[in-house]
C-alpha cells in the first residue's frame, strides 16, 4: 500500500524485453537505503517487486506491460518512485494500491498562474469510477479530480508537485497510469452487487425502506 506522495524521481538505466515481459533497471538513491529484496515499490503508479537491489531491478509481468504505460519506458526515462507505506507514519496522500485501473491520454496542458492544469482523456468505464473533488493516483501521484466528464477528467499541479514529480515533463498525447480511489471502487462494487438472474439488490426502493432516503 502507498500514499501517492512521491519520495524520489528515479532514472531508467536498463530495459530488457522478454517475449511478453520487461525487466527494468532503475537508478535511485533515497529509496534504496532501507529497501530489502522482495519489497514493493510504486513505479509511475505501478506496484512492482524489487528483484535485485544492487542493480535496482524490477520485473514487469505480461499483464502489467499490457495495461500500463511502463512498456513505453526507455533508457533515460525518469520515473516517480515511492516505497510501501510504513505503519505508524503520517498518512498525507490517499490509499494507493499500485494496481492501475487503466491509462489516460494527455489531451491538453495549460498553465494557470502558479498551477498547471491537465485534461486527460479516459474511457467511459474509467471515468465512471472518478469522483469530483475525489482522489486519483496519476503515475503514482496523489491528486484531486477538478472536473469530470464522460470521457475525461482534469487535475491541477501545485508548485511542490511540479517540482517533486515527473508530471511536468509530460507532453500532450503521452500516456498516464490511472488508479481510481479504492474506497470509491468498493462502494461502487457494493452498489452493483448482483444475484444470479436478478437485477442489483441495492435499489432506490431498498434504500428508502432502510432509511437512506
């Protein structure tokens, strides 16, 4: 589990393509000081396991390669890094699992005084899991949805986030890894519970009968 508060920007120093997988070598300093073999690290929003501390190596499985933007990384690419959350620390972001829901395409980037506004195109299913003023992880960065449409959402970068993450290095047309708020996903799943051959058991009538409306 992660918080979406980026600890360090790393640099990809090796990309070894398998038949359908990738082995990434990432150069970093801060996160390597207290990490152990097998630990989880959030790399651009994707939960990966470190397989070699000496070489900073991570394995990207075929499914992960298929559904995230990690397949586009090249030697020299910069990536957002965060170690798994330590129990007892302050929780400054939101709950991030590193299990990406899908990718979005940067449609427009616009500076607004000290902020930078991003408009990101996503498919309708992913957009339906986003909540106005709710949390979203974008390339592993904990952000707030400023506006949501049928096939897009907006977010804004404060100066600190501009400085401490790779998001300001992105260009229009590039892909971003998107993870929706897990609490919202659990609520949506609960509301869509279905019994075999029946409609959702959570209906407007059910809510009225149980004092919710």
